């Protein structure tokens, strides 16, 4: 599973990307992280439902939603994991588990970053 190793080597949070996209506004960053993690939960449920329904379109839409939002906040590993999910041949519980781990890591990194402020 080289893909897992490749994903694990990616940075969790790119602070420069985050600061560039949010103009260094900590209040905005906190609000966007909260919104993103709430919405990611919705997308993860959509992915689980897509597995049960074998709905590739819903799978790709959920993964795409995570990918774009995470990328805009500098959450590189989560974004790349979602990109992998979006292009995977079929919905997979294994990929959902990878996304859940990447999301957990992203939450920890975002919390640590905001605490450093």
C-alpha cells in the first residue's frame, strides 16, 4: 500500500497556504475550520451511504467536496486523500477509513495551530 505511505509523508497543514488564503485572519481561520470539519462529517456520511447504495456519483461528489475545502485551508494530507478517493474506481470502506484518519489528523493540526496564536 504505497499510497498510504505516500499520503502519510504529506504535510497535514501548510500554514503558508492557510495564511495566504485567509489573509492571516485568525478569527476567519477558526470559523472556516469549524465549518469545514462540520461539513466534512456530512461528506463522510455521504461516502458511507454511497458505499451502501453503490452510487459512484455520490461517492465522487462527497470526496470532491472534502478535497476542495481542505485544500483551500492548507490541509494537504486530507485534500490529497480525498483526491485519491474521488478518482478511485469504486466506493470503498478502506478509503473512508483513510479519510477519517486524515480528518482526525487535520483537526489536531488545526487545533494546535490555532492554540499557537
